């Protein structure tokens, strides 16, 4: 029987709305002492944690160097476009408070197994929320119980070191792993979800400490990288999850994300959607619509996909001036399952589709998460495919990266982690010796790649980063925080281009001999196009539909030609502490220092 994850917490939400829980209340109202008596009540209260901890727009990638929209985010714009906000949902501690409420009152339930399970689930969400806070803000206050209104010192406790926070997180997640059930459950937290979380935050912390040169703390980068490798290996060798495949390399990857139901092989934790229950989102329209950001992959990302035979596209002569049909043909099959390429068809569709510049700001139009042509999702807010927060592929990638950064990666490790991902799409395996003998110039260049990778494992680290970018493309905020932990803010300063066009003219985007796109200079009369031909003005002004680097003289599609995007190395790796929170602390006589480089206008 299909189980639906639906938020049913309205009846208990009043429990979290006031500070003085222990005050006497009328007998007709629920109180903590009268609730939490059964497993059902524990579950009812815990259900709210899922929506609080995870966003519901996994398909809507946070804009980075690999995916952009017509209006760049403040993070992408950088400079004065990023400012200190009055509040931030990420500096909110209400989820952590609710988790401690459950932990504090779970013993009301006489079912020991049930109360231990839900305490463990609460611990998972405390760790999940702290992971989000540490990666955004660095040092944060640590809270270890439900705070009462008269605990002023605890309520306004200062920021403690990220090392102390991490140690608390490790203790708590290990306690959860020891208790949580091991059975598959794609919509509820289990043992394997907790292991995946441990793998994720330990990799983040280990690489953050390595690349940001963090020293003077009790635990170094290798300590966390070893924990990541251990958690990942335990997951890979003992969990019931695996890399999903049906032996169809041309469709398994895209089908996994477009399917209505969460993939039971690979999806560890997902958000449930259902057409019949009118639980829907906007993934298909995000890829095919003209009014939801016109998202597109960048040329830098497209160029990083390998050829289908495993060779580097950017080693080919003339790679940088190839036109769309040539540059996107014969590549890693995941490219054609993530964006529209020559011969692209919607799932269950019969018509070959070319990119539409009215729907994609770069012209590399999104195809991942787009549901089947006959699914009835081609309108705003009509998609119902389950969206995944944790999947096995990420854990496999974490393992390979942690081992490579530690310097003890072997070809056997690659065979266990990277090879299954490439096998799914029919790609050759990664050869560690070859990668290290000849590190990719493209991935290590200032113009397109990473600046901070050095050492004997440079080549294979770069290849694992390529694999991560390709496999996890467009999945939430993964890419942004990868760049932050690698200290690669320079990637935000790189060019965000689309395909190359020599200038005005007719273009056959898919190589079938028919014109698909006509470009003409701004100011001239639009040419008459045949049925199905997209006509777009080009130039270098805001009046152009498509801006090229050299205007009417051709060049790369340059969506941000009139906009800046920049990264401040001395400021932007951490988010600012919200103004209101700093002010409240100060008004009570406590100090909440601002993160380096941020000016919030406060004089304390």
C-alpha cells in the first residue's frame, strides 16, 4: 500500500506558540502533559519537522555558476546587491525548540520503542538544522534543551565554535543512527537517512577546514573526512539502497527524477506529492514555461560533461566555437537527460524538441525533473513527481571525495563509488592513475575551473568534482555550498554564457536540416519564420531578446551582459547575522558579533 507523507500537525501547533508551556491551561485544551501518549501522537507532532527542515523546490536549483535564471539572485549579483537582512529563516531556532519539546515529553508514551524512535527522529532534525546553520553562518549558539522564558543566559547565549557544534552534532547523529529503524521508508527518516546526513555534514566540515585553512581547533580536516568516509562506506555496504538502473542508459537517469513515485532503490528521503490529493509543485513548468525564471544551464557546465567515450570535450579542437548541435552531440548521456540536446523528446513524447529561448535564458533548456508529455503537467503548479532530499548517489560521491582528499583513495574505491554512477548511463569508468597523470586543464583553469586543488591527487579530485556537478546537477542548493566549502568563490566571477552564434542568420539547432531559430539584429524588421521556427532579435542592448558577447557580430549568448555578478572573497563565504537578532541580543546586554565583512549599520 502506498504511504502518503502529509502534514497533519494543525491540532498540535498551538503547543509551540507560547513560551510558558507549563502554565495552567483549561482542561479543554491540549497540554504537553496530556499529549505524546501514543505513537500516533508522537508521529503527528514529528510530521511538522519535515516541512520545516526541507524546502520543496529541489528542482529549482539555487543559482550558481552552473544554473542561472533571468533575474540573478542576490548571492549571484554579489557586491552591494547583497545586504544584511532584518531577519532570516535560517537563523530561526523554532524547529530545534520543537524537536526538544518532543524529546522532553516523549516519555509520556509507555511504548518504549516508539518513544525512542521519535526521539531519534527529533535528534536527526536538530542535526539537520544545525548543519544548515553552520554552513551558512559558521559559529552559532548551541541549544541542548527546550528553553524556558526565564533562562536568559541560555536564550542569549553567544556563538560557540563550529568545532564544538560539530562535536555535538556527531554525538547526536550517532545516537540517532543506533536507534532508528533500518527498513526502507522514502518519506520518513530512518537509519540510512541519518548516515547520509552524517556523510554530508562531515564532508562539508572536512573540506571547509582544508580549503579555508582552519587551524587551532581540536579536530582537523582529516578527522571529519575520515568520519565521512566511514559513514559513507557503512551506507554503501550495509544499506538496502543502491544506484537505480534498468539497463537503459539513455533514459534511466531522467526517468528517476520524472517518475511520479519516489524511486525505492535510490531515494533515501523524499517529499511526497500526489495528483489525486492535489499535492503538486512546479517542476515541469520550471523547465518549459516562460514565466518562472527561464532557467538554463551555463556553457561552462555543458562544456564540463565528458564525451560518451570518456574523453574530454574541452580537449577537442575548436571546442569553444562549436555551435549547439555539434557541441551537445556524443556526450555523457546525462547531458541529454538534463537539458534539451539534438533529438531530445519528452518522456512518452513523439516530437523532437529544440531549445526555446523564450523559456531558457541561456538556451541550454532544462529537461531534468520535467514529467512525461502525457502526464498532464504542462501548466503552472501541476507537477506531482516526488522530490528527493537525500539519495544514494550523493553518498557514493561523498565517499570518493573524502578518500581522495585524505590521500588514501584507490582504484577499488572508485570502482565501488564512481563506477556505478557511470555504469547507469553507459559511461567508461574513471581511471585514477590516468586522471592524476594528466589533470584536466579546463577544470583547473581560472576561467572555467577551480583554483585551490593541488597535490598528488589533483587530477582525480578534479574528476570527482566533475562527476558531482554532473550527477547532482540542478538539485537544490548542493552546488552553491560545494563552492563555499571548496573556497571556490571565484567560480561566481566566471562567465555565464550560453551557446556560440557567429551572428545573425538561420540556425539548425538539432542538425536535422531544418531551421529552428532565426536571429536578426535589433532595429530591423523581424523576418517571417515558418511554422515552428523561433525568431529572436540579437544585439547588445536591453531591447535584444538574445544578447551576444559581440552584439550583432556574434559570440556567446550572454544573458547577464548588462548585469554584474561578483564574489567577495573576504565576506561572501558566510551569510550575515540578521539585524533584528543582533539588536535583541544587545538590548538584553549580550553580544552577538557580525560575520566578517558585513556592514549592518549597527554600532555595536
